[in-house]
């Protein structure tokens, strides 16, 4: 049995000459408009840099990136990247100018700012002008490998140089001399500071008890305090078996606040930490929103008559329901996953601890509502409304900015007015099609390459 296979082919139709010219014009228009957009992006980054430096975003938002995400609708990652590039270009004027003239695309500049410094900016600018975006990314990856290698070598060198010499002097005193890694040194500094504070409070209490004594309690010098603090750190470590203890106990904060102060910030009464340091009534109200609560009754002379059982302001079951309903901080533009329960109508004012009177706020925005004058209310339809300290609404999604009828023409007109004449070849790289040798390029370009 013979089977015949018939294969039919259709030749690709060659575009007509007029069609080719039209496509070339279309391509040129795409390239020219892209250059206009890159030039406009340079101006946008300049505005972001100034806005960030002047903290214009500090109106309840944690960062400029968070504000951009809320106000402009950028993805969080894209917003952070815009802010990063904007800050970097503040110290890289050549790259900033190349972007403003449409000579480099934002994609190239974004990659170059990951590694560029004022010392290496000129040679990296040449890379951006000569290569494609893919070339730039490959060069930057190679550059960062050299940077990481140099950083790793420096880290290893510092780690190897760590040392602590302990020896006894001629008079019997023990002498210390050493070098610690930065993170270890930071822990030691914090421990010494905590020990000095504890010793100072103890010495102060003793001085009060001995104020009628003839013994002079002249405060020790800072080096003497450091020596005493080191001794306390060592004794404490040995006493506790060098166990840091439970995190919950180490970081517990106790606030003593009178009931009238919780209800009215202007009422007389105490609002102090366990060590006696005063905190504002608004801070106490914020902490009391979602904390363990112990009620104490005192007599007119201040003596404790009764101590109630410790209870949670927001019970665990209600907290789980709150977390499930709100799914994160409800402050406009935030959405941070973990937060604190906020009583919209504070329980000290008679507000109930129930789901309809609670809202989940992150630590930053909980402070904004209590101490910074921001306001939150629950509307009849159940939605939350936020207001700035001056009473203006803070919408969940701000209205879009007005756009000209022909935004492309408006952009061209703006650049023409500034003497910026862009065309289809403005951002064209100087690459002639040769193979990119990344290793050779890094050896030539990177100042640390061997």
C-alpha cells in the first residue's frame, strides 16, 4: 500500500514598499515617544526625590514608597524602586542628565544605579550608551559579583581579625583589649548601656537613703561606669546560666495610668512607665487599646487596696475574628498584615469591646490615630472613614490626577519648550552586533577587578 504525503507551503508575502515605509515611521514614532517618556520619567524622579527629602509623605504614611503606592497607584515593589532610583540619581548627575535627555531608558538607569558611584558613574554611563538593556543587565550582574566578592573578602578579613586579650597588670588589675565584629560590638554596647542604667538607678536610691550621712557619693566617671557595667553583665550572665530568657518577659512594657487620664487626656493623674518615666495620656490610651490589663484600687493615701486579675483588653477569640475580617491595617494605603486592635470609641469612654467598634491598625498608624491627630470613624454602612489632623478626608483611593486631552502632544510641547528635541535615534545604543564578553568588560571597567 502506497501512501502519498502532500506538503503545501505558502511563501511569506513580502510587504510592499509603501507598507515598509509606513512600518518604519511607526517604529520611529514608538522610539521617539519612548524617549519622551524617559525624559518625563527623569522629571518625575526629580520630583519624587525632592518630595522624599522634604518628607512630604509624612502625613500618616511610613515611607515615600507607601505614599506613592496610595497616591499614584504603583505596585509596592515598583514604588520602592522609584524612590531608590530617585535617591541614587541625586548623587549621579551624569546618569540623571542622560535620562533627562532621553539618551538612556529608565530600565538602563535603574540597573546602573544598583552599582554606580560618583567615582564609577562615567564608565558605567558609557556602558549604558553603548549596549542594549540586556547588555547593561549582564554587566551590572557581573559588576555586583565583583562587589560581593570584595565585600565577602573584607568581611572574612574582619572576622578573622576578631580578638579579645585579657591579662593581669603589674598591680593586679585585669586589662581588656579587643576587636569585635560590628554586630557583636553593638550587642555589647547595648548591654553595657542597660547595665549602667541599672547601676545608676541603684546608686540613686542608695544616695536618697544616705542623704543624711557624711559619706560623699560622688558619681563615677564614664570609664568607671563602663567597668562597673561590664562586671554586672558578667555576673548576670553567670547567674542566669547565660540564658537570655523568654522574649515576652524581656520586652514587656508596664504602664501605670489613672482611670480618669484614660478617659480624658487633660484630667489630672499619672501616666508613667514602670521606671517612673512619664508618657503622654494619648500614648497610654493607645497602649490600653490592645494590651493586658490589671485594675488596682488605691486608698486616698495611695496604698493598694485590691489588685484584679490580669485580663486581655481584646479577648483572643475576638482578636482572631478581627484579624480575619480586616486582613491587615485598615489605614488608607497601608494593608500591613499584622496590627493592633484599635477601639474606635475607646473603652475608657464607654466604648464596647466588640467587632463593630474595633479596627486593625499597624503600630505606626495606631500611633498616628492616638498621638498625631488622625481620626477614624465607622460609617453607618460599616465602612471606615479616616481624616487628617486638619479634618480633611483621607480617602482609601485618591481621585486620579487630571490628564490633558492629548497627553502625548502635551508632553512633546513641554519638552520643546525646554529645548529638548527628541527623535527616533535619541536612545539608540552604539552596539554594532558584536558578542558581549562580560568577563573582559568587568576586568576593564571595575576598579577592583584583577
